[in-house]
């Protein structure tokens, strides 16, 4: 059985951020992804429309994801 879990590599050490489910002991393979700078958040914020109007609570409700739509 294999599991993929997030972790952090810093100062020569690896820290797992989650415990692998269903695995007691095992070998690991590590891929380190270097991140130079923090990525900007992609969350909606009030006042981000280019037309000059401010966003409203209704805009947030429209943009909210409710899962896949059922086929009729």
C-alpha cells in the first residue's frame, strides 16, 4: 500500500503534515518543490470588479460552488 501526504523540508529535515492512513512503517521517496515566494490568494474580495461597481453578498452566493449538478 502507498500513501501521499504533504510535508515540509527545511534545514535538512522533513516534517510530515499528516499521518499516512493505513501504513505503520515503510520506505519513502521525496520530491522537494522549491517555492521562492508566497503565491497570492485567489479568494474573492469585495471591490474587485473592473466595471467600477463593488461586489455584493449576492456575487459571493453566485460564485459559490455547490458540487456537481445532477443530470436530469
